[in-house]
């Protein structure tokens, strides 16, 4: 039977061959001659049969009507790393996706059989990506949970030293000795001699990196089936989600006595930020290459990756993009022009398959990742793989990610600051008849308008990614930022009739790096979105209460680190139709910036906007069974749930006011809050062993 369970098992231990049983319960795929792959042609069936004796369940595979050729994809060795930023790898993924999405929806057995064939014959990372995208985009497999990448490829998320210990733990505990979690120290990639290391808790957070990987899985930039790419406002969301990452990162820098990140603008300049990832690739058995301080971008010529680009190519594309921004006009492929908008600009800069003219505008953003990832071996002379910058699940670990995305964000901001984007008029900001009378933040500790952060240790199970070792959970315990949950209480007076409003909550540091109050044109770029939700307003007085755990920006801790083996047998599986969308979202534990032990002053901004100008015509979303993080991730198969420009009301400069105090209208409110770090480490109460 091609059950959701069988599909979920294909994520199990991607480095192990298909002839062996899969999953905790030892389920065996019954392979046919078609599924043996090169290594097991001679004795595969016999070996597969032998494992049948110990298997709890057998999964039969249909004979494939069409055996895929995978002419391009087969060229990627099993032990190579895979990156979507490389043109050659993109073409491979497109080829595989064409096959997996081309199998008719009513032929699930054919699909399963072809997926097994694909897993056997292709590079595990390439398979994992294409398989995840296919499961997510086929209607008949939407209930199959996508395995959490930190479980499939744990080596992309934590110190490689863990894995030797993990194998030892697995082997010893197979003899009945209780498993002790393996502690990952908080500081393992550098020391405080490197000032950038102060940001490691943010850059190397597992939930943050999972979010970023998941976002790009939902919003691929390339596919032959354009409908996969062409989601509602995906170019604008590319800009907004990354822009919010930069805002959050800059705020955290101030909390760590660092200046805002310096955008990478002069591409001939050495890059002082070094990064030594301490990650190993378990599939390739090679360490990820580090980057020394003061290296310089080099022209890339790596035929094996389909990369042949010069720094001058990048400069030419940049000039063309900058020209489009300054003229407000896009040149299409056929020579016609059209007015530039933010969504087009996002697709053009990234670039995605929706770019209006990739010849002219290139792929600035993607290639910036590649240039940085290959600085150590730009011509493949040393047969080296890419650094962390070229993998969406590791790129946010590198300090340079923020310098590169600082540059990318600045292009978007230049457009927002240009004459082609009109500042908001008062009528676009106000909400006549709606007045906020007070806002306060209450947290468990009793101190009003104070947010409390602290450190927490949580466990992730590595066993599903620990190829060739004993079964049973093996936990790695990592330390991350967290905060005490809190709620917003907003009193509103509505002098008009009953109606709806959108509550928009943002926060920004109150002072800049010199401890001076901001001018609004700078502070607007520091505002991080905390929540956005629609409320009914009665006529007269209303009190709105909202819990921090309900935020539209975040997903709960368990959703970031969910245990999928438990989920796939869940009788609620039918309701998990949107599940795969639901791994996308900023991790709840990173909602509140770190603050400082002395208490960091922040501006909390609350606005109730006019719902008539916010609403989109979405069908009721009651089928969602998870907490959605629609602010950064949108909604599955529906329109982005807010008609305003993303980032409204701070997405563009104000024409008339210079500071945030003067920006405030009756439907808005500004409150002083303090973020105080308690420098203590607590155990996550959900850890299996405390
Ligand atoms: Cu998300 Cu540059 O796009 O990493």
C-alpha cells in the first residue's frame, strides 16, 4: 500500500541503501529488478529477501511503467553536496521534478515506486529536495509529512563532534544502557576574540536555519512547472521575509554592542569576516570548507557546477537593476517596458523563474551566495565543495550572509525610497473612529511592559539521520535563546459601528548605536514584526488580549522540531493537509530579541488599521490544522492574507514626519518596553531526560 507512512519512510537514513529495513519498526520495501541501482545489481534481491526475516512489515512496489533516465541528475555523485544556487544542480532538480510531478495524481503506486527508484539512483541531498517539493506540491501526497531537515541531515545543523559520540551512544545503549543526551556547547565555532561571535546564538540557531530552509522549499525560484514558482506575491515576500531577518539581526547587534551590519557593496574589497563552520557532511564525509578573513570575490569558472561568471558580470547586472530602480521601468525580454513594482523587483533580484528578463538583470542574489561559497576554490582546482553560503539550511550561520542580504535589502529600500513609490497619505494610515486608549504588555513576572529573555537547553533526536548505527533515539542537547511568554492588552474606543480591524504590532530598539534617538527614516528599517491579526470591534470600548504564542510570525517550538514518526501514524493525519507548509515560520523561541541584562529600551508600536483596505478575498482557511506563520510564509494555496504592502506602515519613508512620535495617529500607539536578559540556562521541560 502506498500509505503516507510508506512515503514518510523514504526520508529515513538517506545514506543507507534501500535494501535494508526502514524506520523504527523495521519496515521493508520489497525491491524489484528495477529498483536495485548500480551497487546491488548482482545480489540486491537476495539481500533484500534476507532482511525480510527481521522486517515487521513489507511494502510492495509496483512495476514502473516508465523508468526515468535522469540523464542530468545521475551525474551528481552520491557523496557530493547539492546546492540550488548552482545552475547545474538546478537543472538536475528540474529534471527530477518533471518526473515526480509528471506521474498522474491517481497513480500513487507508480509514484511511490518511482520515488524509491529515485532515492536508490540519485544523490541523497538532491533526492531529499526534489522529493520534499514533489510531496508538497502534489495533491495526493499533501498529507505526507516532510521530514524535519535537522533530523534527516543533522550534520547541517550542529557541530560534527557530536556524531562520533552519537554513534557510540547508540551502540552502547543498544546493550540496554540508558541514553544520555550529548551536550553541544554554546560556543563551538569561535571564541570572543572574534567580535562577530557574539551573534552566534542567532546565526547558528537550529530553528532559525530550519525556517530559512523551509521558506525556500515552499518558494522555490526555479522549476519547469511554473505554477510551483508563481505563488501569490512571492517576489515581494522574498524581499520582506529577508528584510525582516536583517532588521532582527541589526537589533540583536545593538543588544550585543555591535553596530548595524555593513552591507557588502564594494565587491573588490576583502571580506574581514571569517567563518569556520565546524560542520561535517555525513553523506560526503568531508568538512564544510571554511573562509579565512580578508578573502576577495574571484571570477568563478567551475564547469562541474555550470558556473562561469565574472565579478564584472555581477557589476553589469547590478547596474541594470539599479537603472530599473532609478527609472522605475523594467525592460522586458521583447524590448517593451513596464512600470517596476516590488514583486517584480523581488523576482528580478533573486532571481526566480518569474524574472522579467534574466539576460539583462541576471541573478544577483543567487550568484552572490555562490561567489562567497567558492572563494576558496573559484576554479575547482582543488576539487573543493562550496561553503555554507551556498546551502539554504546553513547559509544563515555565516556572518557574511547578513552583509550580502544587507546589500540586497538596500536595493529594495532604494526602490521604496524612490519617487516611484508614493508615501502613504493620512487616509491610508488612519482609521476614523478607532482610537487606542492604552497598550500594555503583561508577562508572568509581574513587571509591566517588561519582556524577559533567558537561555534554554532543548533536545533534538538525531537517530533518523544517523546512518549505519543502532536504532533508537539519540539526543543532542543544544542551547538557545527563549523568553517568558507574555500578552498584549490593548484598550480601544470605537466611536463608529461594529467593524473589523487589523492589529499590527512591531518593535524596534529605541536608540541607535550611539545611544541617540532614531530618525524615522532609519528606525523604520529596524522595526521587527511581532504579530498581525484581525479583530472584531464592538461599538464603544473594547479590550483586545493577545498571547505571544499566537504570533503570526512564529511557529511553536514543537512545530519547528516536531517528531514526525509520531505524526505519520496520527489518526488526525487527514487534517494535516497543510502540514508541510507549517514547518515554515520564525521559531517561537526567537520571537523576542535578546535584550541586555541591564534592560534594553524598545519602542513597541501598535496600530489598528482600516480592515476595508486590508482584506483580501480568501476562502475560509479552516482546514489549517497547525499554527500558521503567515507573516513570513504566506498561506498555502491562498492569497497572502493582507492587501497592504508587506511591512506596512514601515515599508516606505514618511513624507512629512521625522520621528516615530510624530507618526502616531489616534489608531496607533507607542509604548516603552524593556527587554531584560536573565543570564541563566534552564532545561526545556519537554526534554525526554532531564
Ligand atoms: Cu534566503 Cu539569500 O535567500 O538566502
